[in-house]
C-alpha cells in the first residue's frame, strides 16, 4: 500500500513538472518558429515558408546593436557596482559582531521585497532636481544600488560558509583584513560571487521600468526598452516576426554569460573542495 502511494506521488510530481515544462517551452517554440516565418501569427505552428527577413530587418545599428551595447554598459556597470559593494558590505556582516547587525540584516531583507515602482516617483523627482535625468552613468549607479540588498544578503550567506580559522592563520602571519578577503575568502566563495553576478545581471537585463523612466534619448535606451518599439498598434499592429527575431538576439548575452560563468562555477567548486580537503 505504501509503495503504491509513493509511486502515485512520483507520477503526480512528474506530471506536474511536465506541465510546468510545457508552459515554459511553448513560448520559446513560438519565438523560434515566428522568427523564421513569413506570416505573423500568435499560433505555435511549423512555418510553411522559411525566411530570414525578420533577422535581416532587426540586425541594424539603430534597432539592435546600439540598444544591446547600451544594455551591456548599463547592466554590466550596475552588476559590477553591486558585486563589489556587496562583497565589501557582506564581509563585516559575516565576520564581526555588532548589536546593529541583526536590525541591519532585517532591513536588507525588507528592502529585497520592496517593489521598484514604490520609489520611482521620489527618485525621478530627485534625479530631475540634480540634473541626472538622461545620463547613462547615473542610471547605472541607481540600478546597481537597487540590486544591493539582494546582493548583500546572498553574498553574506555564501561568505558564512568560509571557515574563519583560515583567516585567523593569515592574520597571525600579519595579513590585513582586505588581504585575507582578497586572497583567502574570495577564492573559496567564488561560486557565490558567480551566482550573485548572474542573478544581478539577469535582473537588470530584463528591467524595463527604470531605464524607461531615467533615460530619454533614444540613442541611450537599452534593448529592454527599445523592444517596445515593435508594439505599435497605430501603424500596422505588432510586428510579431521582427519581435521574435529581436527576442532571440536579446537572449544571447544572458546565455553567453551563463555559459561562461557556469564553467567558472564548476571549476570553483572543485577548487573549494580540494582546499577544504
């Protein structure tokens, strides 16, 4: 009886996972098939006539390459700010004791659930008064700062897994805290740094609202905002084929980042295990 119940539970779990997988797979199939189809439709069907016109139309400087470059600058700079500041903020939270440590961590945890739309109105007013609207560097700094609570929280948890005894040995040899952080802690927690980098970049790469509010010049808009130009009901409706082709190009930087960092991630796990052993 118990075995049959367990088997039924496994079947139900597999069916549920299959349904979730199909729910994610169908939109991806639509993007691929629509990008090479001549007609524009919302149906997921095999194209009767293949064409590369959609890719040729979007593969221009104004439509594709400049927005992708702007997105790489905006998200790459914001990710760099988040990772560096998160490491420096997580180190004292992980290694030192303070009465303010717990309230600070709870504040960070609270801000991770704060929607960005709740603060954009005062942020926009502040940026307007300081003449920071339509400046790439200010938008980059703001996006990096908004990702800091999540980055600090994750980085601190990864840093807690590194034994303090390794640093104490280095301290007895005269190494400073920054030296032990750079030479001992970071190599051992490199998988955590990779995870924070990937999550932060992906979150920024798909951010539409912040650059849409803070950037005005079309030549500075990232791909997450410029993709909205394919939705034009007043002039022929939505260009589904071009939208699908642009979406495929739009996913390439994230896929490349994941593949490159995943190799570093696996190597770091092996290095960390070897050092611990």
